[in-house]
C-alpha cells in the first residue's frame, strides 16, 4: 500500500480524523541513517506525527518542526514535515539499541527518556513561526504529541502511531489522529464513546498488518457518528531539500580564509546533511571558485 494521508470528519464536523501510512518513507529513513530497531520506531512515530499535525495547516508551504529531547540514550529527535506531504528527520544516536520493554515491544520510551521536552514550531509561511514547549509524558512519542495538542492548542486529541520493524526492515508504519473540536466537546456521551473505542485499539500497526485500509479504520472508529471521508488521498514521502548548490552556499558563508584553509589542508571539503545523510563533496577547484566570487563581491 502506498504511503498516503486521508482526512475525515464526524459528528457534524465536531470530530476531525486524519490517518497516515508511512511504511515506505520510514524504511527509507532507516536505510539512509542506518537506524537500529528502536531508533527506527522512534523516528518513524515522530515523522508520522509531524505529517498528521501538518495536515491541519492551511497555507501552501506551511511546515511543522517537532524536536523531542529526552534524557534517554537516543538523544534528540528532529522532524520537519509539510502540508505538501513531505517529511524528513533524524535522531542524534541512530545506533542505540535497547532490550524490549515489559510488554515485549520496542522500548521507545526508554530510548527517548521519560524526562525532557517536546518542542513544536509551526511555520505558516509568513510572519513569525508559532512555537510551543511541553514536557515529555512518556517518551513513547504518541502520548507526548497528544499532550502537546491538549496543553498548547487546547484540543482534546488521541494520537495512535506505530512502527513495526524486523529483520526485513519496516513492514508497517503510520498513525491516526482523532480530535474533538469545541462544537462536539460539550457532548460528554460522544466523547466517552470515542475515548472507549480508541482505548480498545491494539495499536495502528496491527490494523495495517491485518490489511485494514485507512477508510476501514475510520469506519471502525466513527462509522456510526456521521462519518464523512474526504475523497482526496494525499501521497506522502521522505524528501529533503538539500542540494550540492546549497552546500556550496553554506561553505561560502565561512569566508575566504576558511575556504583557503580547506584547500591547503584537505584539498576540498565534504559535508553531510543531518536530515537525509546525503554526502556532498566539493573539490579544491570549486572552493577556489567560491573564493573568486567572494573577492568579486567585496
């Protein structure tokens, strides 16, 4: 099944639902960064969360950044996701591996840590980006992002994200975001019913592995609540906007002295993009050209 995002509403627009499948893009991230099992799960959950949060933005070009920094051995997680369906991200320590937790699952919470902060920045394409910080609740990512939505955006939300990764790579990844908007939040019976159903979910990846489609998942949760599924299916993918030209631009900022030092000591320069792990190399001739451009501009 292709990586995709779908939207739906229920309860006369009082409930907003978004589902995303990110299996292929999470596998691409695993390969690019040579991630361990637990690092794959942590980054995959965060990338799914980023796409789900970005889906509510309105202006083309809008993007959301999620940074999770806990006290666990994984270090930080950084994800950049856009309304256009593109996402990229990395973790500080991709090789970290931990034993399964007491439920026999990948110990994402232990890897991320149970203390620390979640930083979310919404860039709507104009003005100053909106930023917010909340404390980590569990380190399991889904609960932490849901806590951000409740705390910072005052929107009761349930976020279910998951990644299944084995010896053959990532075979299931994605998530569901269900939000109760103000017009429905006053209906206590509806909210209680929704909470009960979400609580009974075994997780996202078991549904995906069982062959459930996003519309079928929506139907299972919201089918008797006036469910309306939007017909548009948005494709999502791992994409990084880095390039060789951008790398040269970054090198140019270093100035003539530093560039000359690179030519004399290293006979060129090498740079690696944190987000996608792409390696770019500039020859001594290309660095000399940058020096010539700097002299011409001065």
